[in-house]
C-alpha cells in the first residue's frame, strides 16, 4: 500500500509541475501591476488549468500526509539511550554508602 501511494505521489508531483508550466503567465507580480478590477475578475473566472492545479495540489498534499502517517507506524518511540544499560566498571573503587 505504501509503495502504491508513493508512486501516486510522484506521479501527482510530476503532473502538478507540468500543469503549472502549461498555464499562461498573468504577470503583474501578484497583482501589483494590474488594476484591482482586473485582478478580482480574473481571480473569479478560474480556467480549467487553474481548477485542475487546485485539485492535483490537494491530492498531492493528501498523499504526502498519508505517507507520513504510514511511515510513522514503523518508527519506535523509545530512545536509544533508554535501551543502553549502564555497566558498572569494577576496576574503579567503590564509594561506600553512608546511612
């Protein structure tokens, strides 16, 4: 299952890059060079590529989160330091315990 989601995630990433590259550049650097009217109308119009980009990006995020959840199940939560037992070295002199 993890391999299938990983392959799907890679496919969606490649598809997302291709769709973004196919879109026409609007220019204006985040709407700074365009008037407010054209910015609002172009935003609400939403072409097919814009909607497809949103759908594929959402699927990419979902598959990425799924891979993270699946991979966390195999990771142990104990520390390596908890597993190591402290060994007492008998060559050192022992300090007597006081009552």
